[in-house]
């Protein structure tokens, strides 16, 4: 019982301390050193009392207690603090390595966005929101004409545009070679479509410097809605089908699953056509 109480008193906050920098390590080392010093002082004092009762000590008890406890406190505090600092350095290194490993396991190395596995894990239980799947138009031609390094530059540029426009609580990921995915949260249909269209236009308007040349690319997108009655695979399949229709209709456009059967001019993005129609109606009025 006493052993458990002492262990709990000495190490009770080890599991609660996050050793990710030196400040908590120093705080923990100080607390542990003080506790260890008190225990060492009590042990030395008890030993001196036993020796005094046996008549072994030649000096007055109080004199030996002061010297013995003073030395034990200094030695115990110093050794414990040094051990804590040494342990803290190792734990900080391990914590940083673990964070780096976790980041690498969840993020695509080239784009810096979430990878497919992490994205699916994060949205697999989503019941409300919108899924946008984006695909770089004619990406194979970019690789064939400019080389794979240029293709990498294009992916990095598109990912950078995504990070500029997609902020929390929304999620953005690279889920394939030239395929990206976005989860829109807490947006109604109109706001989501406007944000997605703004993103599409930003990609098309972004010049990409690569190997002493400038490349421009466009993206096509398919959008589907989450609901409590649809699982992730059904939503992804609907968005992927809408993407296929956007590609078939001429690329550089967005198709929502609701509008996938609507016939639109092949030279105009479907959502852009809806906005233009609304503007014309407003002007006529």
C-alpha cells in the first residue's frame, strides 16, 4: 500500500505531460526532483535515527540530520534533474519523430494534401456535406509534352490553389494521380457551388512556371451530396459519375449529381451557365 502511494506521488503526472518541448520537461523534472529529494531526505533521516538509537553516531542527532539531509537533498535533486533532462531529450525526439511519421502517413508527399486513405477515414462517417472530385484535364498530354517533372509542378500548383481556397472545416486531398477531392462542410447548396466554381476558375487562371516555360491547366469536377441514408461509397460513385459527365461535356466545368442529366452547351460550364442565366434574368427584370 505504501509502495503504491509513493509511486503514485512520484510519477502521477508522467502520463499527463506532453513532452513536445523543453518547458514541460523542465516543469516535470523540477516536480520529480523535489519529490525524490523529500523521499531521500526522509530515508536518510530514518537511517540516522536508527543509528543514533543504536549508539553508533558520535555527534548530536540534530547535527547529523542537518548534514545528512542536506547532502541527500542536493544529490537526489541534481541526479533526478539530470536524469529527467536526459529522458526529456529522448522523449522530445521521439515525439517529434512520431508527429512527422503521423503527418507523412496522412499526407501526400508531392502535394502536401491529405492522402486518399486519410481523407476516406476522415469523411467515412460524414452524414451532411458535399463531396467534390476534381480531375486535371488532359494531364497525360502535359506529361507527354513537357515531361513528368512538369506534371509534378502542375500537381503542386493545383494543390496550392486548393489550400488557398479550402480552409477548415473543409477538407482537401489528393486521391489519385491527377485527381483531387474536397469535402465541403456547413455550406448550403448555393454557397458550395459558388465556392467550387471559384476554385475551378482559380485553377484555370493560374500560370504554372515549370522548366523555363509557363503551363496552364483546367480541371473538371463532379459533386455529390452526403446524407444520413447514403454511405461514402454511394456518394463517391455519384460524384465520380458527375465528373465523367463533366469530362464528356467538354471539360473545364463542374457537374452536380442533380444536374447531371441536364443538357448544357458544350462550351460552357454547367454552373457557369446557371449563373449567367440568373444574371440575364436579373438584368432583364
